[in-house]
C-alpha cells in the first residue's frame, strides 16, 4: 500500500519523532509506515487521518 | 547509535523478564544442588524437575503480557515475529535431535539446550529486526 505520510508530515514541518509522539507510537513505527514496510491497522489509519484532517483514502492508496 | 525510547509496556516487560529469568536461574541452581548432594531421591525427583517449569511458564506469560499491553502495533508485530523465530528454531533443533537419535542412537542434546536455543534466536531476531527497521536520522 502506498501512502503520502511523509509528504503530509513535511507539510506540517514535523519530524518523525513529532509524528510518533502525536500518534503515541514509536519513531520506528512511523518510519516503517512511511517506507511502506508496514501497513497500519484500521484504528491507526483512522488516527493518522484524524491528525491530518483527511480521509483515509487521501493518505493511503491501494497499490493493487 | 540511535537509541529508541522504550514504551511503558516495554519497560514493564523488561522488568518482569529480568525477575522471571532471575527466579528461573535460582530455582535451576537450587534444584541441581539438591539433586547432586542427594537430598532429593525417588518420586521427589519428579517434583524437583517440575518446579523449574513454573518460571519457564512465567517467562512465556511475560511475553504474552507484553503482546497484550503494547499499544504500538508495529512493535507488537516485531515481538510476535521474534517469538515465532525462537519457536521455529527450537522445534527444528528438537526434531533434528530426535530424528538423529532414533536413526543413529546419537544426537542427544545437553540439558537446557532448547531453552537456550529459544531465547538466543528470539534475541537474535529482535536484534536483526531492530537493525532492519532502524529509523536513521530524524527527517
């Protein structure tokens, strides 16, 4: 699954650590999601969407 | 070196793990001492053999508690993968030893090998995954 997390985070001027704090996850997790190594669960995807005030499909895109 | 901030669940897990490991080591040494000096004989040997299994169960319980309490789902996944790696290694070594013993009458492993194999591979898997998923530099 592709995502725009890195771009959205850069627009806000946040570091990975800042985003990790806001999402209450580790920086390693943010990095894994951004690099596409890990697809977040639905609750975490909703949390990310709420944080950026966007819909899930505006952040995550099905690569299939 | 980049140090990752430990979660609340991880801190609790490490504290519990150290305690459980310490209890295990003490119980094993005590049991070995009692048996070696002949204080325990007959059916009591079964009891002495069962007692160290209790801290082993506690160690697995500690892992289960961590998986239950960790709110960071990615970290949880890494630990579950490590548990699987440890379990797989332990089963492979056990199967190899059992087959070798049944075919050739040799291949009996020294005591506590399985325990060491599980924890060594579990730790190794944790380390490798940590390296592979390392977040270098704060972008």
